[in-house]
């Protein structure tokens, strides 16, 4: 019997899950202002924002989805932590650089004297400038490879960066100067064009007529360059392959000889000795460069080797994303559920605790991570963190003041003044008078029990409570009480309450306006005052009145300290 019931329960829970998944799009958006039922959170991939703690009712679930997922990323919703929290005691209390570093060897430069002169002088200056240029870039194949590799790395960096550049509708994102002109944006609908361009840049075999690349066949060029900078082994090597790193001395020396001839054509007033000195300095730079070729090769070898390894990895990873497109409007990542309702056991231990759970939306960039390998934790990049508190406390306290229509009465003896003929005043009767203050202001502390689920008004939390308050009447220094409904919006509480307080009335048959005696009557008469009459006698009694409470609610908080 138990087994049959268990199978039925599992089928029922599976059916419920299918219904919940089909209703994914109909769920309301989760609010950060109130305690939510089943709701949804939708993140924009290009502008993800981590939200404040989302408070949920016990057993409710959150649906997580991402709008505009990038075609070269794998997104996942991963749990980070689960923690039980005790509520606050309300009665007591009433937030690698991708480009490998290349070590360069600098050589001294020679300043060329710029002086306008004859055509012969201009020819000599041109010869010297050409010689200096060849020394500044003695290995053009290597320099071109490095320049192209920098452009490729800049293109990849736009996709490998933690987030694409922020953009507004119609804006053109800023790019670095090393990115080749015309490179498509990898995070837009032009991603397939971006893939085709990078594959062509890496391998000429991937190029088509529709692709217009600034450079191509970078992997093959890198292999040749690595052979150039690799030290020559002691044993004779195969004649196949490119020659080792060397400077074209024959062409340089031929240009030096021609420059010498041009200098000899100059007239004495054109300072031929100055140009001869510059030529001699360039010869010395050539000798220094030839001696330092092994240093150049040793400095470039680690960087070129690292670049070639990167190029091969990127080729495979980019190739694997061929055909993908950010055409999907959104991607559903899953649900966040109350851990208490996911466990069959130990429910009692979490019954009176809030459950704080933290999830992370992680991204694995499949351009930088080998697509055929299981990504390690360090290869996942968190794009948003979701913190959820499963708790729906119904009891809160508040404090404020009551405006009560219960009057504060005081009684006193008052001597009337008579105005006689001629304007001379005289004392008359002593009577009992009453003074009334209404409304009165009373500070209070309230205990509030929420009647229904909270809701929102203008995107702000609101709720209805049943309130019981204790107030202090400073007029008669007594404790008084109030009871009734309360309405809260944000932290403000308005409470139309029934105030049970103290009023005062006269006793011993005394009444307001009653004449005690006459101070102007003849002594011994029945109406004459014999000394000062006694103060009116009064008594406090309970009665009810309407009161309006204006207060601030103190929400129930959850922490890690032990409760009471």
C-alpha cells in the first residue's frame, strides 16, 4: 500500500512539474517589496543586474530565464548555499590577459638631420631613412604575424570578456584601434559572420568569397615563424622548411654602398661629412643587430609558441560554434524551490526557520574554454546572483502615536466676576467648570497580525493587519489600549482603532456649572462662602472612542543568532 501511494505521489508531483513548466511564461514577475508566491525572474544577458533578496512564501518557486543569451555561451543555474535562519524576536525588540607578453629587444635609434637642400641631398636623406627603417623592422614576417595576432586577440576579447560592452538602442559600441575594420559584433545577429571571419583569419581553407579578411592563414604563418625563432640544433637539419632567423645583410649592404656614392656627390657646403657619420652609425647598428639575433629569437620563442597554441585552441572552439545564432528570445534555466519542501526528511528542524538560499547564473564562454571538456568551476563566470529567503512571517510590531477622540477632562472651581454700575467689578459666585482637550496624542506600541498575503500598490509593498496596541496616556499617566485593523504601505502604518481609555467625570452629585457659594453674600447667610470651597471631586472611568494610529512597522528579520 505504501509503495502504491509513493508511486502515485511521484506521478502526481511529475504532473505538477509539467503544468508548472507549461505555465512558465504566465508567472508574474517577482517583487523585491513583498513576500511572493510563484513568480518569475528574467535577466537581460547584456545588462544583468543582481537583485536584492527575494522573499518567498514557504513552498513557492521562482522560474529563472535569460533574455538574449549569447550564442557562444553555455548558461546554467547553480546552487551556491543553503542556510537556515532564525527570525528576530519581535516581542523583545518591539549588501589574464589573452595576449601573451612578448619580451622585446630595443636598439638605439639615430636621429636624421632634416635640412632642405638640393636633389642630391634629398636623395641621401631618402637612402638613410630607408636604411633606418630596415633596421627598425629587421624581421617583417615576425612583426606582421605579431600585429595580426594582436588584431585577432582583440576580436576574440570582445567575446571572451565577462560582459559585452553596454549599449543603448542605435549606439555604436566603442572598439580598440587594433580590431580590424569591418569586424562584425559577436554578441549581435551578425555572430555567424563573425565566426566565418575568424575561421578565415586562422585558416585559409575556411575562407569563402563572402568573407573579406584583413589577414588570413594565421595558424600556418605562426608555424613558420616558430620555426624561424627556434634555435638551430647541433646536428644538421633537414633542408626542408624556412631558413632560421636571419637579417637580409646583402640587401642592406648594397643599399649602404649606393648611399656612399650619393654622399660623395654632395658639395662641401651641403655637409657630406654629417651624412657620412649617420651612415657609419647605421652600419654599427647592423653589426649589433646581427650579434643580437639569438637574443631576439630567444625572446620571441615563448611568446610565439604560446600564440600558436592559443590559435589552435580558438580554431577548434570557434569552429564548434558554427551555425549558432542568438535568435532565441530567451533561455529557461530552471527553477528555485524551497529546500524544506524538497526534502522528505528533517522537515521539523526547519519548520520555524527561514531558509536562505543563494543561486548563481553562471556562464561558460565556449570560445575560451575547450568545448569538448567539462568546464571546471574556475572557468565559470557568474553573471548574476540570486538570493532568496523562504519565510512569510505574519506577526510584526509597530510604534507611533494615536490621535484619539477620547477627551481629556479637568474640573476646577471658578469665581465669576460681576460688573457693577460705573464699571467697578466685584466677585460673584464660585462655580464648577470643565476643560476639555480633544483629540489627545498618545504614544503606543502595537502588535500586528497580518490577515492576508501582502500585495503591491505602485510597485510598493502593502498589507492589512489586525492590530492590538498599548498606549501611554500622559494626561493621567495610565496605560490604555486600542484594537482594530491597520493598513501598511512600505513602512508606514495607518490604523483606525477602537481606543479603550480613561475619561473623567464628577462624583458626589456635583455637576458642571453648579454654584458652590457666593463670595459677595453677607456673612452668615445661606449662600455665603465659608472659606475656600473644596475642589471638585472626580473619578476616572473606562470608555471607548475612535482613534487614528500613525506608526512605523518593524518587519520581522532573520539572522544567524539564536532566537527566544
